[in-house]
DNA sequence: GTCTATAGGGGGATAGAC
DNA sequence: GTCTATCCCCCTATAGAC
């Protein structure tokens, strides 16, 4: 049983951060929600910023590992040829979208991750960006292989559009409204089709 | 000359909100930056929340009017036929992207607007959403006309993906790095092509 | 490990002089 | 309209008892 104080604080913080934002969530609110004492946060984590890092890391690290695993499978399938664009896109967005169904992680985590990319606080952006950098590079490289007709800066720009669309889909309450598996798969399918269409759009520069 | 205290406070607040986020920006920081007194905020605006509303409204309202104007021109060009998808997309994103060049509004405003769609605070979301609702409905209707092969819920979903990609492009410091007209137009062109490709992607359901 | 109590700072808002 | 001074609240972090 991992229902100890530390875990309850992480769960409460995750939920409150997702609802109201990080700045607006006080340690008092977190410990009250967790049924713990105010001092417990500093005892277990050291500071609010360290707590934020653990809230993100607990979920993001496995998520990013799954992205990399799926990407490597897609690249292995392609051998020396051009890898499948939908497979790459799905490797990137599916782990996040499917996590919506996870009753443990659940919706609040997804909104939190979605928001991570746009969070105002420079501290939070740094925390998330550090954990995301390797993933971003690997996917940009794979996208460049799958889209040989695009120059590098166009691939970078389109990769960012992809992050934006995904992040927004993740924070949108109606997009992840249904906890039903059916709804989640439909949302994922829609997102992948949209992104594939956008990524392989003509640039107006090829002959 | 509108370089009065009220305007200076609005300018300073806009800049600081964009840099650090709204919650993290204190009235003390704003008045210091504006060269005004702390009490001036409550004298001119009544409260911090009212100031936030004016910071957004001052820029968003003209922006949304321009979107509607451009959309109506695109729809008029189409007559009774199917309107041009790129024209609709450009009507939506161009006013925001081109505002990056405006030396008056400038970059901080754009990042602020981009962030508005993903801002954590429920108060801020309400302020922005209220001013955005009419625009969203008009564009969803136009997109449905331009994409008759898509069902309504798919159009809604794709419209949200479009907002996400645009908002992220607006907050990304490298995307709006250059104050140069050339860079801005290239960013806009890339975004429009990506979005058009995504919006008209096949759904996998048509025969 | 978990509590109470409090230090120490910063926040938004306001009263009242000028 | 703009200032100073201040109220009162909530925050994070910590000290020290249990």
C-alpha cells in the first residue's frame, strides 16, 4: 500500500495544480486536501518547487519513455526506408491521450501535462523542458526522415504546431470529457489524422 | 498625448503579464515599471482583476473585429459556393500573427493572447472566453461550409486543434523571434499551410 | 514522521493628506 | 490625480515539541 502521506500529497497537488494552476495553489490547500499537515510538504519534498518537479516527473518520465519505445518500434518497422508518418505521430501523441483512461493518473494529470508546455512560470517551463528535450530531438529527427521533402526549419516549425495542437487537446475539458475508452480513441484518431495532414501539407516551395 | 498614468500602467502590466504570468505579477511590480504609485491601480481600475480585463480587452477586441471583417470578405468572395479554406484560416490566424509587427502592441501582447487560451486561472479564462465566443462560432460555421465532407463534431475538434497550434506558435519565443516583416510572414505562411492540411485531412469515414 | 506555532516576507486594498 | 502610510490577509519555510 503506497497510500502514505507523501503519495497523498503528490495526488492532491496534481489535482489542484491541474484545476487552478500552480501559482494559485498554496501548500495549505494541498495539505488540507491530502489530509496532511502543512509542514509535511517541506519535510518530504524540501520546497514547493521540488514538489512541482516530483509531481511532473512521476508521470512525465514514464510517458516519455513510452514515446521513445513506440518511436523506436516505428523506426524499426521502416528499416532503411522512409518511416511511416502516422506511426511517428501516434508514437508521440498516443501515450498522452491514452493516459486519460488511466484511473490512477487520470484527467487531472493530462490537463497538467498539456498545460506544462504553456505554463507561465519560467521555473515550471524549465522543469518540464529538461525532461522533454531528448524526446523532442528524437521526434524531430524521425519526422525529418519521414518528410524528406521538407527543410529542417519547416520540420521544426511543424513539430511545434503539433505540440500546440496536442497540448490544447489535452487541456480542453470537452475533448477529454468522456472517461469512456471509445471517446478517447476517437479523440486520438482525430488528432492523429489532423496532424498527419498538417505535417505533410505542401510548402509551396517544392517544384 | 495618451502617455498618461493609466496607459503606462496598462503597458507595464501587459509586458509583465506576458513575461511572468498574471498570478506571478504583483501590482507593486506593475506600478514600479510604470513609474506610478501603487495606489494608482486601484484608483484607475478598481482591482487587479479589472486591470487584467482591460489589458486583454484593449487588444483583443480590435483583433477579433479584424478576424470577423476578414472572414466576411472571404465569405463574400465565395458567394453561394464553397468558401476558400485557406482564406478562412488566414482570416483567423493572420490578425494575431501580424500583430507581432505592431511596434505598439508588439511581442508581449501576442504572447499574452496566445497564453490566454491556456491560462490556468479560471478568472482569466472567463475574461478571454467571453470576448472570443462570437468569433469561435462564426469561424466554426464558416469551416463547416468550406468542409462539407466533415461532420459537425469533427469540425469542432479540428477548430480546437487549430486554436492550439496557433496559440502555441504565438507563445513560442523562437517562432516570433524576428521583429522582421519577412520572418513574421514566413511564420504565418507556415502556420496557414499546416492548418489547411490538417483541416482537410481525410477522416477515414468517407467512402 | 507528524504535529503546533511562528517567523518573515509579500500580497491586494484603502484611508487620508496634498 | 497622485502621494504616503498602513491594515490585514495569506504565503512559504522553519524551529522545536511529541
